[in-house]
C-alpha cells in the first residue's frame, strides 16, 4: 500500500491528513500554528513531533510515505525533517497559501480573501502570484479574526466608559475572561504569552453577539468586511477587473457571521459587479490533495469529485445562514 500526507498550517493551527492510494483516510492530526514570527521554532518543532506521533499512531506497516503535499506559513522543510525521523519520506512539495485555498474550491486562478487569525489577499493569475496585506497584528491584519476580536474588546471598553453604545459584548467579555472589573482586561491581555491568540479569541464573542442581533457586533463585521474588500479591490485593480477565476473567501473569520460575507460581496460588486465570490466547500488542506491530483494529470472536475467523495471530513460546513 502507498501512503500520502497532506498538511496545511498557518498562524493558529496545523492540520495533517494521512491517506492511502485508494483515498482512504487513515488518520488526521492537528496541532498549533507554524508561524515562527509568533512562536519559537523549538516550540513549533515539539508540536510537530507530538502531532506526527498522533498521525502515524501504532501502525507498523506504515514505514514509507510516498509524498508530502503541504502549505505551511513558516518553515515547511521542518515538517518534512520531523517526518523523516519516523518514516521514509520519498518526496515533498510545498505550495503557497493562496494556491491551496483556491484549490480547495476547485480552481488554480483567482483571488483569495484570507481572513483567519491574520488577513491578506492573494492574486493568482497565469504568470502572476502576488500578496496584499499579511503585515501582522501591529502593522496590518485588517479584517482578520484578530482585528474582529480587538474591535470587540474595544467595544466593551467603550460601552463601559460611555464612549460607545451599549452592547452585549461587555458582559460577554467580563464572563469569558473571568473579570471582576473590566480594567483587569489590561493584565489579561498584557500578561499572556500569546497576545495575538488571546485577543483573537474574542472574535468568538463577537460572533455570538452578532448572532443575537447586537448592533455593535454586526457593525464590527461590516468594518471587517470592508477592510477585506479594500485588499481585494486593490488586487482587482492590478488586473483592471479582468480576473480569471473567482474570489474565494478563506479562513475561520468568515464563519463567525454571514454579515461579513454579504457586506464583503456587496462592497466588491459595487466596483466590479461581474466577479464571482464564493466560500469553498472544503478546508484548505484539501487543496494540497487537489494540486497533487492535478499534477498527476487529473482534471479539476475529477480532482474535486475525489475530494468530495472520499474526504467528507474536510468539509467546511459552509457559511452561516443569513439572519
């Protein structure tokens, strides 16, 4: 039996899938993010080691992996090195973050509006591969999960002080972070070893508040959507709106509330009404498998058929229903 591994990792998580030549999933494993800007390389390597143990498990007949297809923010070669300590890895291939996000939707050209913990836009066209944004939480990441979380925390502060409207985010923040007084939030955020993750976690509170119809939370999603549209419209301007392929929205922040996707789409269509905006059926890691199949001569339709039939566990679940 021949075995393969697909892996996709960013600022928050690394997801791996071990499968065989008949596209049967042997095992999946997940660990924390791979971005060395926010995590120490030694911690990333230790997480990969633990994840590899989980992925390979106690399966003595798996001694060789034919190919590792991966998209990792950071040192992709490190994952290959870790795997080689456990098994024989015959081949590995690294893909760009934008390429796998497009591939997970069944395309090799288009624009990716990436909004996870961080944010950026990828313009991928024949002969062109450019990125806009992705400058991190201090210099950018507008419209990201971090940005949404930060706006949510500020909204709670403004409500407390009377600088902004009342919002259910205030009691939610108090309860979630177990605060006896809101001022303790300063220490909660400042004293953590991972400020980006702590602040970004508040995006879940914004999603909950928006689901309850909170006007402040819904406005936060509108602002995040317009920030993402700004990046994408900049990318579209570079090709004068003549885009080959769709705009694919990718990343967990889009799943918080449908308002973000709808506002984003409306903002893009206001300038370029003919472009197609979609949210993919499958998680980005599926794009690694799609690209492997395309490299082996499958058509895009054939590759997507394999993914939808054999890898249902990689489904995104789609966007929230409009409320």
